C-alpha cells in the first residue's frame, strides 16, 4: 500500500515539475488500472480501493490518491474480466474481440465521474453537442458500479448519452425509475423487494421490536424508507440510526460509537444493518469490545462478505441472518485465481498490487491487511458479474446480427443502440433463464442465508429463499428446526452464550423473541391507553411541562408555576429569557450596517455642503437634500434601538424615531418631485398658478412630517407599543422578551402613511420620467420608491410569520436598512460620484448640450413643457462663455436650465406669461 501511495505522489510531483519548467511530459494514464483492447470495449467501474485519502480536506482539483484495498470489489472485477476472456475463447461473438477497460472510483461519486469522463472521452475530452445520436466513444457499454450511490451518480450523466449501464449489485429503488435513469439496468432485484423480504423474515420469527442502522447514501436511505413502508403495522422500529457512508468521513468513528451505544441502550434484540461491509466490521468490533450480542439481519450489501466471516471473535456478536442475491459457481474461476495473471495483450496493475500486498503479508503477517482471495472470499457471491457480462454479450450479438461464423453489423455503433438490445435479451446461462423486466431489473428473488458458527469463524449457508412472485420466505426442509423460543435466552445478557446447531442436515436453533416490555425509566410513564399498535409500546415520554423522577409511574406530574420541562425530563427548570443581545451575530450585523449608513450620510452631507455651488448640487436642491439626509440619519439611529433588552420607553422610541425620520426623508423627496413636476408639465395658466401656490418647500416638508407626528401622537397616547414576554406555541424552555405593537392599527397607519407619500413621489416622478436626468431626479425617485414599496410589501408576510419572537425586530430593522440604503444608492451616491470624479458631466456647458439635444427630440411631445424664448433673460444661472452665434436650441436649453436651477421660482405672472406663449405656439402649430 505504501508503494502504491508513493507511486501516486511521485506521479503528481512529476506533473508539477513538468508544469513548472514548461516542458512537455508524457505522463502515463493511470486512471485505467486494467485494460484489454478489443473490437468491442466495455468500461468497468470497480471500487478496488475503498477510500480517497484526505477527501474531506480537498480544496483543489488535484489527483485523487486512493487507499484501502477492497477484496470484494477486486474479486468482482476479476470475475468480469474472467467472463470476458471466456467469451473471447468460446467464439461466442465470431470475429469480435471483447475488450475492457477498468477504472477504480475508490468508492467516491466524484472520482466515479472522473473515471467516466476518461472512459467516454474522444481525443482526450468529452464533446459538448446538442444531439448525441452519433456520439461514438471507444467504450460501448459500462459494467458497474458496486455501490448504488456511485451507480446513481454515473447513471445521471450516462442518461444524457443513453449509454448502456448494467450493474451486478446496485439495488437502490430509485434506479428503477426509467424517466431519470433510462439507460440503467441491473441483474439483481430492486431493494423494494429486499424490504419486503426483511419484513417477511421478521414477521415469520415474530420479531416485532427491532432497530435499524443504515448508511447515509442513496442506497441506505432508499432501503431504509422501503423497510419502514413494508414494516408499517407489523414491525415497530425502536431506533433508526444513520452513519456516514464514506469511510474517510472525519467523524465516522463517533457515528459508529453512537450507533453501538444506541443498540446497547435499546430493548430491541434484533438489529437490521443496511450498510456497506466495512462499516459493519466497525460496528461488530465495537460490539465485541462491549461484550454484547444481538440477532443481526444483513442487507445484500454485506450478507456474503467473506473477510467478515473470519473476523476475530466473530462468534461473539450473535446470530446473523440475511438475504443475498442469487449466487452461483463461475466455471473455471477458481483455477483462474490460482494462476492470476493478465491474459496476453492485457494489462492489470491491480493484480500486481494485490500480489505485492500478499508478499508483504508473508514478510510481516501481523501487519497484513489483505487476505488470500481463495481463503477469505466466497467466490459464489460475484456470480452476478458473470450474468451482467453475458447480458451485454447477448445484447451485442443481437445488435450485430451475429451468426455462427461472423457478426456483420457495424462495430462502431453509437452506444444508445445497444440499450434496447440488452434490455430485450432473454437468455439461459448455466441452466437458468435470465431476462429484464420493464424497469430494467432482474426478478430472480433472494437467497436466505445464515452465518453458521464453526470453531472461531463462520460459514455462509443458504437456508431458504424469498420468492418474489409469492412474497414469502421459505426455509429448506433441513432448517425447519429454526424457531423462536418463548423464553428469553441469555444470549443478550452481559455473558455471551453460543447457540449450537446439531448438524447441517437437521438444524435445531431456538431464537429469542424481540418484544418491548422493559421497565419505564424516569422521564417516562406507563402507557395504559394507547396500546393499539401491533407491537408493544409500554412506555411513553413525558410531554413538555411534565416529569417523573421515579421508575414505572402511572402518569407524569405537572411542573410548578414559573417552571417548565422539555420532553422526557426527570425535573422541571426555570425558564430561559432571550432577546437581541448586543453580542449576537444578527445584532452585530445590524449595528455595522447602521454605522456604515450613518457614516455615508454624514460624509455625503459634507460633500454636498462643500460643493453646494456646483451645478449638480444646485439641481439636487441643497435644502431638500439636507432634510432628506437628516431623515436618513434619524432612520439609521432607530435601527440601533431594536437591539438590547426591550422596555416600554425603548419600544415606543423605536417606532416614533423611525416614523419621524423616514417620513422626513420621503417628504423631502416628495417636494423635489413636485418641483420637477411643476417645472416640466403643461397646465392651464390658472391651474399652474394654483399649483405654484402649493409649492412652499419648507412648509410642505413641515406639514407632511407633521401628519406623521399626529398619527404617532394618537398611537402613543391611546395604545402605545410596550414590552411583553412571549412564549411561542406554549412549548420549549425559552421565552422571548419583545416589543409588541400595542395598537396594530396605529402600526399599520404609520407605515401606510409613509407608503402613501412614497407612492405619490412615484406618480409625480413617473409623469416627468422623459425629462433629462440632468434637470430632475425622476428616475432615481421612481427606483428608490419602488425599492421602498417592494421591501415593505415583502415585510408584511415575513413580519407576521415570525410569531412575535426577537426575529420580528430583525425583520423590521432589516427592512429599515434596505429602504435607507435604497435611497442612499439612488439619490446620494451617484451625485457624490459626479461631484468628486466626473467633472465633465458636472459642467454647465455639458448640461446645456444634453438639454439642447433633448429639446430637438422632444419639441413635439405634448406631455413635457419645452420653453423656448427669443431672447435670454437674466437669471441666477452661472454665466457661460459663448463663442460665435447662439442658436435657438441653445437659447431654449439655457432658459430651461435657468428655471430648474432657480430656487426662487419667480412670480406667478412670469409663469403665466411663459405658459401663455407655449399655449399660443401649440395653437399656431
């Protein structure tokens, strides 16, 4: 193993040196550990190594380094290779040499996809096409993988190409879904049938109280769910423990220990293990160390795992039953393993690695990690590989229209053509007929096996069968003596007792029952009412708010006042109180966001003030912008008030400060929008005169903000916000100290008033949206008000859904910040950028040029006033040097700019005269 790992490291080092020196290097391709080139080539995925070193620390797409030689997968690959060589020798495919290429995914779905990319590559890469009907890689079919998790990952990609995939062991039920995996097939039944077999076995022996430990992978989860479904109403699951599927998981040992502790604490005497064989070995090791035994029911993933039968002290774990796929003898396979060398023209690095490991075992037997194939492995368990290879061969023979002497079909066919030919095969192998059902599965049933004790090891005996069609477990006649005793055996005490079978022809075995009848510990009570289940539930956990401090109590006692308990407690405790602490993550985020906002507002005000004489700031209206910034500042301050332990004064200040601050901000924006509306919209002179009367910026801001003040005053007088203690759902040990609204109407009216102002801003800005952005903020007003309305529209359902916990404060504070930052990034930041960096955009001459172009384009627009005078009037606009003749467009542009920049809009008579001229112009036209 060390030599193998060193080889990979040297190879990676060579790759790095080649890249660093910019020298072309021919690095050997070691993704294919074994291959034989042929006319027809089959890809083989086999996890000959069971883990990738430091996969959990992998942060770069570096080469995978594998370890832990897996005899089971290695034997499967040898069975497939032996069967391929047998087909070549038998001339089953006349004139066709059956080739193969083996890639080791190391039990990693990611590396399996890497293998697949390598196996399907054309000229070193996978093509990206819209139609793969003519996709012709050198590989035409794929055999594997052993594990369902890897088969699922591979099948998802192969479905894109409709590339035929056939597995001899992957049994996850999801792989039967031909909508998702249309090109996947397998020579074993789905785990749906295995779950039925397990449930029937437990029903036969009256085991109604069992536990389950399953792997956290696609195979384990699917098999577990199928078992739950089949066992419902017949068998009760005392516990359902899950352990990581991958062996290199950083906490795999902790999960194993937790599972063993759960098994030890459970009253269930029967445990179903839906795990890969290496995980089962870890659990058995812990059980032996704890001197514990149970009855174990094995899934097909480990039921015939040979090395486990020779595990030290394996006889101490208890009886083992299980189901396996149909097994059989592979002709000539044992002789092949005795010689074990690649055939002429073939390469197999895995054989050399295995032999090197065996040589190390002869040198240092104590450090031997790999046993002899012929001694520790059951050769019958890999029979499915033989069946799978022959299924591919029969499908190929049908596709190529082979006869006794030749196969005239085109050997370079696109792989999708092989899918239906394989699925439609019906062949006989070793005297047994085989065919696929509509889901691409075999329906051969399962062998019922028992791990019989012999001295210090076990042998695997087939003692019966599960018949899929009849849905029942059938024991062979010589094993009818295996029954359940009505007296609990000592096999599950701290002292290990070994059952004995008289002989293989007349087996007598008394198994203990597994039922729930243990004493009810403190924290539980006797269930004297709910005993309707078929299995026995003697004890029930005390619900929240109750407890028991003695065993076998008839009922749970209520907790004293001001105390509470969670489920299954032996005492009551005082409540915990929580709110938004200053040191928590969310409050810190809110504080940082508010501090940044306040800093931006102060900085923006300084920039505005320093550059108040520039064109862009004049157009922004310095006074209204200052009020807007002041409102934002107050609104940001209100966010800080949501943090800390609430009290009545703080609860009222939160809403009042925010209401005043943001109303002042929106009111200022509304005044600016109204100014632009009056400057650029056409009205009758009298209407225009009346509207101009309404334009009193300071008074407007005072009145609009005062309206919010009246709302807040009534709210705070009659039913103000206040502190309250909330206990959501009347459960749990935590109570929340929060601010409640007091009057929900007052809370709603305050926000509706702000939304109304924002909506009016939006309408006014929308009406003058076609005016150049140099002379108004219509665009940013529209966008910022939409942001505000959208944020608070989303706020309502989220706020209500938080069920009066401290999360409501986070939601409202976040909404305030979102609205504030929407205004900052729409109104403030762009102007600061223009003032500080974009000087050319901020010059009067540039603005006049843009306005002149706009006038030319929009003179005929009836919605926007275009002011054109025959002569220039003196005004407060900055003087602009003019060289040469001034055109009529220039005069119009300057006139418009002067009116926009002029804070004092002039007399009413001047406005009436101007619009009278406009009206006359339109009448003339």
